[in-house]
C-alpha cells in the first residue's frame, strides 16, 4: 500500500467543551551544564516555551468520551496538528482570560509605509519581557487601535497566521495595538488510553503537545 502524504496542520479546533477541563504543563527546553566548580551554564534552546496538555481530564461522561474519541480518530492521532484553546491563556488580556481590548498588546510603531504586523503577546517580569507570536487568533475576535483610537474598519487579520494588515500605513512613530482571543497549534502526543467505567477519577490519558509553525513574515512561532 502506498504511503499517503498529509498536510501538517488542520484549521480545526479541539472541542471547546472538553478543553476547559484539561490540565497541563509549560516548560522551556534548557540545556544545563555543570562545571567542576558547580557553576551552571544554561542554554535556552527555544525562544518560547512548549506547552503540553492532558486533555483526558476534560472527559467527564460517556458523551465526552465519544466526542474526544471521534476527534482523535478523525485527525489520525499524531498525524495532524490542530487548534486548541488553552484554558488559562487564550486572551490578549493580562490575566490570559479576560475580554480583549484594542490596547492590550503593542505590536509596533508606524513607519509611514508599513502595513503588516504579526499579532504578538508580551509576558513581563521586572526588567525581562518575552514576546510571543500569536499565529492562531480566533476569527472575528481581533480589535485594533492606531494611536489609541480603535479602528472599526480598514484592517484584516488572517486567522491562520495571525498577520494583521492595515489598509493605510500609520504615520511614523504612531503606536499600533491589538486585542484578541487565540488558540495554540497542537497535536496528539500518544495513544488514547481510557477506562470506560471510570470517568470521575480521570483514569483516561489523552496527551497533547504544542507544535511550532512558520510565521507569515519568516521565522518560527
């Protein structure tokens, strides 16, 4: 039987009613080398953390199980990536869950000619800040402001890449901001293990892992 090539990603969302019961981890891949003196040398291998989710904790009934199993089978297990709304971080708001506002995230400043910006979200602690590209915004959720004034028209957002395009370039030095809801590109990361009679104890296992995708303007998420 011939091998069938498949696309790497489907613009399809994991069932929202199951996502909100899930649990997970967040980790940076870091290589740590300890010298003879005991001093550590740490090397960050990725600019952004990788998220892993145990989606089975959202399965609380036979109906939930049927929904999750159908989705797993339809996407071929690990074969396809898909969109996943993370329960604790799916909004441009500071708390990760609030209603998006057009001034939530600074995307950059106008140059007089630039019309495209990648949606991003910043995470800050003291003097440190990390800017995360947002590549799967929820269609229709994006609000944009130029110079502090919200735009009601004159822009479009590609929900498959997170690329914002303005009809007219903002003048030089004018700040462009945005607010939005977003999902994360993920894939299943193992078999779907479950006990048919033990939903309340969350004995099932359905692991998901974040995947990296190429940005519209170059680079990787």
